């Protein structure tokens, strides 16, 4: 019998909606065997999830999702599994990333204020103990202030967080190959997330796109990449099978993840 797994889940320790404990409870109730907590650029929710997993008799994998870019500037998300969350190099790097995110956020708030949508840093704290503030959090804060009716409005083309001024505010990202090395140094396995979302390498789903992804994966494999997220909610069956072919070509782990951010796990 095939195990029921989900290796890509976000909690409210990044831009997810519920706690790690709630995720574990829902996953167990739905019959999952293994899940991975993969919050953006952070591991603050992992310990809670591991404890909840032990209580619920559900295997929980310590994970992370790192925003990266290649030397050519192509944005990639790299997932890390089975990482040592006490690893010094990892924790120091995450601290630096948090500081850079805070600097980026200050600039974004200034842009929104110019648009007539002022927000204070305090208004971005939507729950006690929150340490992560990304664009989805800013969008939720905008809803709370009444500037927009739904978070997705903050990402409408040309408006708010998708305006030219806001898009010009860039967050410093890790080099993709360095991120792979960081995950491996923490004892983990590095996996390229949702490849269909890669931009700048051809029209997604085209033959040129698959050729470019193939070459990119081959290069990352040499840097220590260990897997490819072939099954993802944004992948059609045909796309997933093409990614499986690439993964098999480079002898990579084939993973499945929902990229869950909501309140009701499925």
C-alpha cells in the first residue's frame, strides 16, 4: 500500500495560516503517514511539529524552503529535508536572511505609504510570537486595515505589491548552489521545488522550457541537489511525468508536495 505523504507544508511560522500542531492533527486525521514542515527561510515551527508528531504517531520531517537565485539571476526555491535545526551555519544564515527581509519590508512599507496605504511594523504582527513577515503577511495586514477586501488584491497586476515601485524592491537571496551546500552541511537533502514555476527559461510547459530545466537540474545535481519536486498542485499530470523523466535521468529523489498554506489541510 502506497504511503500517504506531503513534503511541502507551510505553517504560521512563515506565511501559512495555522500552527504546526494543528497541521499535524489534521494530517493524522486524514490518514497521512509522513509530512514535512517547510516554512520559508525559517525553522521556528519545526520543534513544535516534531513534538506534535511524536504525540500523534505521525512521522514529521524537519524541513525548510529557501528562496534562491542562480548566478544568471533565475529565481529558484530549494527545499531541504532531514536538516539538523541546531546546525550553526544554518541558524546563522537564517538570522542574516531575517535581517535582510526586515530591511526589504521597511522599503515596501514606504512604497505602500506613498500609495495611501500606511502600515506600521506592529500592524504586521497578526498573532503572538510571529517572527516571519513576508508579502502574504503584508497583504493580510492590508485586509485588516481595510485597504483591500482580500489578500489576492495586493498582488493584482500593476497594483500595490505588484506595482513597479514595489517590484523594484528586491529581497537579497541566497545563491542556489550555496543553498544546496547549506542544506547538505546541515545533514539534509536538497530538492528543487515546483519546477513549473521557474521563470526566464522559456514558456512553462514548452519543449524549450523542459530543455532548459533539464540543463539547470543537471548543473544543480553536480552541486549536490538530491531531489526534484515532480508532483505539485501546479503541475498537470503531463508536466509531472516530464519532471519525473528529468529526475530519473539524474538519479534524483522524486517528491510530492502540496505547498499548503491554508487553514484546512487536505
